[in-house]
C-alpha cells in the first residue's frame, strides 16, 4: 500500500485545499496519471500517481489539507479492471439456427436480448447524460461552471462527456448554448468557500490599493504599423519560428525600451530605500478559470520577438493546465495586462507590488483620427499606465507612456535601437 501525501509546493506554503479528485474513489489508476489537484494561495498543482493500483480517497474534495498530510492510498496488489473483467466474463452464447430457415430474427416489438442491450451503442444510448454518469472531475466542472450535462456533446468512448468537453462548452458564446427553461428551482442563492488562490489575490489587490499611491495616466496608440508588419511577415515568421507573431511581443519590447528611457519606473521602494533594477524581467498577466497569474519573462531585453512569443505561449499553456509554479511568477520588475482580449475599452490596472508600474492594454477599435490634416480610419487602442506616485512623478509617467506609444507606432525604432 502506497501513501499519497500532499507535496511541498513552495517554501512558505504550509496548507492548501484539495480542489478536485481527477479519479473517483476505488478507481484503478496508472503510474503518472493525474489523481487530484491541490490549490494554495499562490499556485494550483496537479498530483500524479506514483504507481499503478486501486485508489482510495482519505479526504473529500474541498477539504483543507496540510503539506505532508496523507490524502489517499494506492493498493499496488489490486488487479487491473481488464483482468477482473476477463475472469468474470462468461463465454459468448452461440446463436441457434432453425433447420432450413437460417438464424431466427427477433419478432417485431420484442425486447432485445441481454447480450444486445449490453453492446456499447445500446448501453450508451440508455445511459444518457445525467450527472450520475459523469466522472467526479467532470461533475465538479459542470457544477462549478453551471452547465447542464445534457447540453454537452461528449467526445469520449460511447459519447461519454470528458473534462475537455465541459471546458469547450464553457468557452462557447452564450448565443450558441441551448435554451434553458426560465422557471427557477431550488435555492435563490448558494455559497462556496473562496479558494486559497482567490483569497490571496483579493488580499494582494486590497493591500496594493491601501499601501501605494496609485495614479493612472492614459494615451492611445495607432496599431497600423504593427498590423502591416504582421500581415507582411506572418507567414515567413511562422515558417521559421513555428509560432505566430502577436501584439504582445511588440509591447514587451516597447516597455523594455521605455524602461531604459525612464529607469525610475524600473525600481521599487524597500523601507526608506529605493532599489534600482538593472534587469528587465517583464510580467505578463494571464487569466484562467482559477484566477489571474502573472508569469515573468526573464531578461526580455535579450530575447527576440520570437523568443518573447514562445515564452508567453509556454506560460499560457502551463497556466491553463494548472502546472504553473511559484518561481515562474517571482521577481518581475514591471507588468503588462491585456484586458482587450475580453473587450475592455478602458480600465485602470492595479499595481503588482513591489513593482511601481503596470501597463494596461485594451481592445482594438477602428476610429476616425486626424492624420496630416485629414480624417482617416485607424485601428486604435487605449493604453493606461498605473504607477506609484510615491516614487514616480507625473512627468516621468507621461514620458514612459509616450515612449511606449512612439515605439509601437514606429516598431522599426526597436530594431534600429533609436
């Protein structure tokens, strides 16, 4: 019997919440197969089986657990389900034939035999898509996201609903979802405990508002040049680097350039001292269904556009898969957040302490602008720079944002280092 303990997920983390069981109690698991997720105030980690065997739950999903606590066990001596089924399955019956008439067809309206009812198609059709047929992990996801299992088209064996099917259904626009009856049933409200990660995010946001002197300045940027470059070189870029050229790499490079121009924003307050950073580790906010993560692109000043894009893509995948780690999010000097992917037109981002600056990107809109005395329609984006006014003066903040605008509107300046 192997004991499954909650592993250490960070030096200062002593407890967490067992968020979801990926395998039900009593299930047979394979070595390396994910069995549960542990949620802490900083990261969510997926724990895998150390060896194959029968799983036994010792705590419930949603319970608070301590680092090192035994939460499950695996019986290595248990036989795999295939072996058990092979021992118990009786030999298939041989169909009898009538003399001269071949095999007898069932009469119209008669019930199917037990053998017919046990076929995968019949069993799948009879089973339907009720909550009782779902695995615990899938049932947890449908309840958390408020999705009716009957509205989901399963892609698993015999039409079984998988976790990916639930996530895909949650991402579909509301207009494509099936109509739901308007009749209200059950309680008017429900309650669930806030996850440790959400508690930590809430505490940090509140502390940032209370402990820093927030001020936000705005500007707008014309993305015509970037769009033209992406259209002209996208195919060649993808062919060479195997990744698309997005907008974020341009803004990361623009921020690095602006931090060179206004080094005060690349600093932080430590007690009565100002710590000046001489490196350029840029945090890029990534939103997931578990909360906001800000992984850090290390030495962004030394990376190519392709290097930045690959780093962002790798972090986004880790965040979605719940595999992002604490070291991935430590040590940034400045943060970029893009609310534009959700349609945000304007916002005032909150600082990510101890950093003293954060840039907010927003949605791209075609708007009429004055160009050389003429009105033209251009793809425009509002930018917002929130900074700590205790350290950064208004002139420096405006200069920083104007530099970002200049680089984004003239991306060749980055290549020419001017």
